[in-house]
């Protein structure tokens, strides 16, 4: 099974995808005039703006729901894996992917807002399948993405998160992986059977708490080794370009693993972020696009960097060469994964490290599984627009919980391999789609900036901008116009009376 999975990954994660992800991020950064720098203040401001409605959730809830998908085991185990197979230089390429990926995240999330719609329960739904069908008119392509996402987020990716939870708990507390799997499944069921609103409220509380707590511990460890920080930064940057002794031979691997784990962690371009972005109640699509761009920074530049600095500054890592030989072996017998971070924290805070990382990993990975469910459910909802089979959602819940159990008890290598297949398939399909359908997102950004320059709170009128098939916005604008007209009539009648 492992050989088959590795063989498939060899094709999916070939060099073309690596360069495509970097190239597209650079392209959208240039097309948006590096909005990730120009609009950084606006990104932060918009996070706390907006209101929910019967149809949608707030911008902050959409952000935390998105972050629950972005901030997961990739931020702990994924960083360790990148360092093991790509050296410390892989961290630099994760930073590059995050910086460039903010532009990609803006485009895909803005498109999701433009082409969102309401499902049978009156809730906003959107994502790549929706904007591929409405924006490109390619229903067959949209169905392929929907099926790939249901398989990826419903079956393949949850196992990676569950495996890290089970491994972390077993390392810290000695609890069997089967026991932790049962506990996770029960908790998961209690939340996912409550719908998107329950998921959003849960992540709104948990995600900021877990991210801030994790970064705080990392900050303490870095301060305790502050004299080593310049050397750590120098090692990361130097290794990224093959300028450090011992790491020159794996320069290509540093780029490959940095990009691969960067995309897995921050998900920019993968097509997962647009799903929660579409659920937000905002007055202009670009607002949520900017918020989602900032979420990439939170994930990689904050949380992943915290992990990398903890591991490298304490020397709690191994690096393997192309043929499997050890270039650096400071943790003999410890496999790439949460064990690195546990050893790093334990070396500074004895008796606390293993438990802290296990708890952090649980919250990171558990909320990511919730996000995966929501994303998969959104694509089931897309398919149900045509086939009308309500039982498909129930089947998805059962399949996802089965994936959690399977991933918990299988080896980490197999779990990560299956997860990489899911990420790679979605990335290929979504990146091609947003390259073909970039114009509406760029028009929306220009319109947003023009209205802001006039001192207005931007609103979106797709008809005025020449954007077709943005039906929900057209209906809402007509409803608002009708309400305003009715108010004028009422006022006139009152005056006559």
C-alpha cells in the first residue's frame, strides 16, 4: 500500500506542481500589486468587521473556520517533516510560499464570494466547484473538483490529522491509539451533526486560543535562547540556497519539501480556503478575500515559524540525505513528526513539553478535521443541487469518522502519503481554474480600492462591473433597492397623513 501511495505521489507532486504553485503565487502578487503588503492594515481591520445573518457567518468566524483548516498537524508534524527531508532551508521556502500564497488566497476566496449561492436550508455555500461552474461554465470540471474534494477532505486528509493526534497522545500519556481514536470520533460526531453554525462557533473560540497559546510557548523558548537566534535565521536562509556545509546536496529537496509542506499547511491555491470564505456575510467580495489572505500569514509566518524556531534553536531535529543517509542526527531513533516539537519543548520545560505539544496538536488537528468535514459537505451540497440525495451528507459523516479511525491506527508515513494525494489533486484542479477565472477577482479588487479611495464602505454590484452569474448579489441588491423604495413610499404616506 505504501509503495502504491508513494508512486502516485511521485506523479502528483512532480516538479511542475512545485513550480506552478510558486509561479502562480508570484503572478497573482504582481497582478494585485502585492496587496499582501499594501493592504496589511485593511486585512487586520476587516477581520473584526461584519455581522452574521440567517444565511451567513461573520468575517471573523469565516477566518477562524478557514484557519481551523490551515492550522493543523502541518504546523507541527509537517514542519518537522520538511526539516527532516529538506533541511532547515525548507523553512525559508515555506515562508516564500506563504508570502506569495496570500495573493493566491485572495483571488480564490474573492471568487468564492462572487459566485456563492444559498442552499436548500438558506445558508451560503460556495467554493471552487461553484465558481468553476458559474464563472467558467464548465460543469464537468466543477463535478470533477467536487468529487476530488469529497475524497480528499472526506477520506484522505482526516487520517493525517487523526494519526498525529493519536501519536501525540500515545507519546505523552501512553494511551492506545485505538482509545484516542474512539474519543475523537465521539467528539467529532457531537459537533458535525450540529451543522455549520455549530462548527463556526466552536472554531471561533478554540482557534485563537490554541494559536496564541502555542506561539506564546514558542516565544518563551526563543527568548531563553535569544543569543542563538541570529545563527538560526542564518542557518535557515543559508541552507535555503545551499550555502551551508552539508546542505548543498539537498538544495532541490529544500525547495520541494518547503513548497509541499507550505501548501499543505497554509492551503493557498489548494481550494479549501474558498469554502469557508463563501459563507461570510460581507458587503463586498474583496473584504473576505483580504481576510483570507491574512489567514495565510497567521498559519505559516506565525505558527509554522514558531515550530521551526523551537525545533532548530534547541537542536531537536534530524536531516536525511537523498539516499536516506543521516546528514544531521540529533534525535536518534525519533521519526519526523510531533516528536521533534515535543523534544524541543521538553528540553526547556521538563515534564511539560510532551503534554503541551500533545494538547496543542489535539486542538490543531481536531479543528482541522472539522474544517475538512465542512469543505467536503459543501461539495456534497453542490452535487445535491442536481441529484437531490439528502442521505449523501449522512454517508459523508460516517465515511469521515471511519477515516479518522483508520488514520489513527495506521503508520504516519501511509497517512501522510494519502493526505498528500488529496492535497495535490485539489491543488492541480483549483490552480488551473483560478488562472482561467482570475478577471472577476481582479475587477472586484479594483472596485473595492476605488470605493475606499472615495471614503465609502464598499458594496458590490456585479451588473455594474460586467460580472455575470453572480446571482446572489443581484438578488440581494434588488431586494435592498425594493426595501429602500418601500421606505420612501411609507415616508411619503406618513407625511401626507
